[in-house]
């Protein structure tokens, strides 16, 4: 608990066995902050789920088939809400983002200052020094400029995977309508901005190393085009030229939430022995 708010960290995982334990240890080192960790293994081929099953204060869910990065996040958020989270923080289990920022991110939400906080690799000006490839840095800056113009925001970047959300925000933002691929990250921020919420950013050190997950150039191009498509859709919807239902808020219903997070054999498989509270 943090200021009487239940904090759950979610880790959308795919072949993260090499770095999961180190990331988890640093998450729980933030004493008095994190109540529970949820690890969702997206049908990877390594021992991610088995390792997660040995970790304390951890709920483990394994998809029967690969749903993609966005599909993994959908499972993470629904399960966190079902388990009573007031604050949900996504931390990638590849240790690229330091969990040491969890207290700062949780504080901004728990104190009612913001409903969404991003850990930005760009704000500190050390992304390249931290190992970000130059072409990714250039693409990040170009896409961010384009999206700020199209969406009307002023973010330092849209592409970080380190994010914190309030419960009330996740109950309103229509993230189930989003892609199951990487562009999910971009779409949810556009939806949040559409709903009128201010998105906060704090500086996050950049760490690129062999075990850190990273999409290749081809997938990055697909992601970039998806980001631009999201921005164009947002702008045209604001002008009333296309349907805006993609951005409209979800009408939250507790019964519907329970149904949406039920363990469907076609979608996920729960490992009972891995539930270690």
C-alpha cells in the first residue's frame, strides 16, 4: 500500500527468463510500495513462467498462444483491476527500465496529481549515451514531433514502455479496442489524451544490453507507420471527418470486468501452483 492505494506492478513477458528475477528483485526492493506483481508470459519458449512461479508476491498467468505485446498488456491490466489495483505500473521484465522510479511514479498518482505517468528515456538527454541505437533515437524524435502536432500534445516521447496508471483511468480508457501489436502503446496514449487527462513524464535512465528486448528494423517500421496512422486518425476524428468511437471512453461495469478477466481456455492458462501470495 502507498497512501492507502493498492499498487500492482504488471510485467508483460516474452522469453524474459534471463532478466526476470533481477527485475523482480528490484521491484520488491521498493519496500512499502508494491503490493503484488503480475507476470503474464505470452506463450514464450523459455522458463519465464517457471521462474516467475518461484518469486514472492507474484501472480503468474501464461497465454496458451502468443497474443502479441498489446494483447499481453490487455491481460495485465484486466487482471490488475480484477485484483483490486488502485495504481498499475507496467515494468518490462527485461531490466531496460529501472524499477527504482516506482515510488516517484506511484506518488504522483496516489497524491492525485496525475492519472498517467511515463518514464521517459528522452527527457534526461542521455538516451544515446545509454545505448539507444542512433536510428531508433532519430525515429523516436521524428515520430514524437509528428504525433505532438497531430494530437496536440507536448510529450517528450510516446514510445517508452515504462508507464503508470490510476484505476479510474484504466476503467475509462478503451484499451480493448487497441491493436495486439506494439502500436498498442501509442494508441492508449492517444486515447488518454482524447479523454482530457494530462500525461506526466519523469526522466528514466536508458539501458540497452544484450538481454534487453528490442524489435528489429522491419517491425520498427511497421510500428512507426502505425503510430502515424493513430495520429492521423486522432486529428481527423477531432475534425469530425471520421468516426471517433475508437477514442470514446469505456462505460465501466464491474460485472463486465469480471467476465472479461475470466480465465478463458482459448486465451490463457492459469498455473495454480505458481500463485504465490
